[in-house]
C-alpha cells in the first residue's frame, strides 16, 4: 500500500513536471504595468551610445564596483577615513591629490580641510600642487555657511605653469598649430551664493586677478612666439604685457529640478556675466563677458538615469578701444563646454554649443557620463556662424558629485576639425585625478 502510494506520487510529480508552468494569476485585475514613455525613450540612448556604454560598464563601472565591494569587506574605507581625518567628529584632515591631463604636465599635491574652523559654520580648504619649481599651484578657501545652504566665501588661488596650449584665434584654427605659453596667475575673490527655489541659485562676487604671460614649453612643442614666426597665427594681444584686472561676476539660474535623490527631470535657464578691466596699463583694456544656457533634463527611470540637451551661447565684448587679452576671450575645451578638446583649444569673441548628455549613477557620490557636442567659437556676436564651421566633441567618463571642494574625475574625450576641413577626429584628451588647477 505504501509502495503504491509512493509510486502514485512520483508518477503525479513526473506528469506535473511535464506540464507548462502556470501563469501568475492577476489577483487585482489591473493587468501588467503599462509601458511608459520613459521605457521607450530609454532604448534611444541604449542603442546610440551602446559602444560607449559597454566600455563604461565593463571597463570602468564593474571593475570599480568590484574594487569598492572588496574594500568595504576589508574595512578599508574606515581605516583610511580614520587615518586621513582627525578629531572625534573627523572635522579636519588631509588627503594626497594628483591630476593628469594627457598633453600637459601632471601634478601631485596635498588637500587639507577643517570644518567649523575657529567657529561653527566656518570651513577652511587648502590645496597645493606641484610638478617642479616651474609648476606650482595653491588655493585657500574660507567658506562661511549662512542660513540654510547659503554661503559667503573668500577664495585665493595662485598658479604658475609653463604648458598652456594656444592654437590661434577663430573657428578655423588647426590642431597642427599647437603652441605653448607660460602663465603666472593670482586671483582673489569674495562671493556670496544663495540657494533659491529647488535647484535655482544666485551667485555674485567681486575680485581681482593679476596675470603675467611668457615663453612656454612642453616636450618639443614650439612656444607661441616660435609658432607665430612660422605664420601660423599672429602673436595674440596681451601675450607680451599681461594685466591686472579688478572684476565683478554674477550668475542667476532658474532650475526646476529637486536635489538628489529626487528624480532628475526638469529644465534649467542660466544667465552669467563678468565685467573686468586692466589697471596695470594706461590706457588699458576693459571687457564684459556674458552668456546664456538653456537645458532640458529627462530622468528615464526616475532613478538618476538622465538624458539632457543643453544649448549655450557665450560672448566677450571690449568696453573701450583696446582689444581684449586673449586669455579673457570666450574659450571652449577643458572644463568649459566641449571637454573633448584641450583647455583653451578654441578661443574667440563668441561661441555656440549644443550638448547631448546621458548620466547615470555608478556608486554613491559617483556618476558616469557620456556626451556629444557640436559647436565652435566665432567672431563678434556669432559672426561667420555657419553649419560648415561646426566641430564635434565627445567624451565618456566618471566624476564625483555633491562636493564643491573635492572632486574625482576620469574621462576620455575626442575633438574634431570643422566640417569644412573634413571633420576628422584629430584631438584625444585623457583626464585622470582629483582637484585640478
């Protein structure tokens, strides 16, 4: 009897295993969740950026994620935190920093911080970097936290480096015209930053900068004077005289997005301007720089995967008869729009850029980003603007978010010549490090 019952159960189980799996009942009668526009739109960046995404996912994010998990299991973050930060509340400390921008001298240095220095709400930041006696940089920031997230900050920065790049001025400059110049710059400013509705903000401040320019060098690249002697371009205005310029600066932004971790959809409109003038020479140059940026942001899954499109126009106008020093003109590349180019790769009196970008979270306080931009610099008020003079810039990488004082960045980018010149990619930029100057 028992054997017969076991046989029956085994036979029953065998027959049920051969039956197709029963669908999950629709208990609430609402059916499967509907496909949203975001679900459909998500396939657009997946297809367009799939080669770059696979590189970021399997070369950057997954190895980085594995390293973070291994570090957490070994308690390494706590050990490092206790070593580099001091005091019972870890309000002060230090960290080594290094920065590499391929095509320029690297730098190594030290970053120090002290929260609630000399009193509650006063934060000090000190950074210093070097690559020999001809490459020195340092900055001091004293930030007073006001009501809420409003701040009042004093900032002093001094930089000496011999390897700045100059390619000439205008939309048709060539990568082959690369030259180098040296710069000594000291900049001191006082600024107030007010946080308004959602991510909207108002920044305004005054300062003074003094700049000296001279013969530069990097490996075998020619200096500005040497390249100008070949007829590639004229020596730019301001190179042989430098300047000392008091200035005032203001930025106002209307931003409908809420702070993270809220969904990142929204729009942003930004206006920025700066007025300055040379008081070292009589008569001296004076100028105004201004620009506007408009952007739309769509969080494709409400979890930080944001597709955005921004359009920016930038202008620089003299306020007198003297021209503007070339280091105060509109510039694209580096930290400015179109980061696939070297810093200062493109300079002139105006610029127009459109940027398509996709950002996604990789780890706490760390985002991945892919972007593609089209634009260029032009003459007075976008003179000569035409589609054939557009250039293209692309970049992919990771960067830390959330802190105005410390940053980590890893980026690979490219830049092209103008469509008129063939649009060939002839500029590669690789960036790796923290706390640049």
